[in-house]
């Protein structure tokens, strides 16, 4: 009788430790940090446009210090510095010095995983002044579904989306993975 009770308690203890072990690696959560919510091989977007400007800090400073600013100057400064994102800026970006490039589809998997398939781990915000020189525009079926303004110097991003949620991008290493893709010629 005592032997059967001893075995039952042992099995129960093993069962409890196995159940708890599944939670320990995820900070008490049963949900995985890199869960893939999409069908394998499908992406949340079907094309990606990158707008970039090579304006440097000296040029931005000169522009800010101008006594009389043109409408174009004011618009450029607002795109570079504002933490607000609106798709209305897209048709004016090339007019203020941004170049437009269609990102090669071979990079879709990496970019999809950075923005959509992972959960952000770091919640570190930069204290520098953002200059959003890079803008990504995500399209699905020729409709804009998301826009992300990125400052690689500060490692900062502000975004707008239409139900796709850029919840994954933002870890320090994400910027290091994305930057060479966008600079590829």
C-alpha cells in the first residue's frame, strides 16, 4: 500500500514538473515569442516600396535655421521629424528629395518575419532626435496596408497600418538586419 502511494506521488511530481517546465522558458507564458500566424510561404504583403533621402544632419540644420522656409522645406522637415504617419505624404516624397525603390521580392521572407512573424523583445526607446530618412510602404493587392518611418541612427520607428500591426519590428538587431536589405542596389 505504501509502495503504491509512493509511486503515485512520484508520478504526480513528475507530471507537475513537466507542466511547469513548459512555462519557465517563456516568462510564465505558454505563448511563444516568435509564433508564426501566417500560412507557410504566404506573406502579409505582396510588394514593398522604400523611400530614402540622403540628407545629412548639417543640411537638416541649415534647413531648420532658414528664416523663410518654403512649403517644400516645411513638408520635408515634418516628414523627417514628425512622429505622425499619414499615407497622404506618399505622393509628395519624391518632390522633396526622397528616392523611390521597389524592394526585391527575394527579401519578402526576411522582412515579413521582422515586421509580422515575431514579437518584439526589447522595449528600449532612443533619446536622440529622430530623422526619418527611410520610409517603407507595404502593399497587398495594390492597396497600401502599412507605412513605417524609420530612423536607423536612433533605431526608432513610427508606423501606420490598416489592420496588419507591426508588432514585431523594433529590436535593436532588427535594424541591423533591415538596413543592408534597403541599401542593396
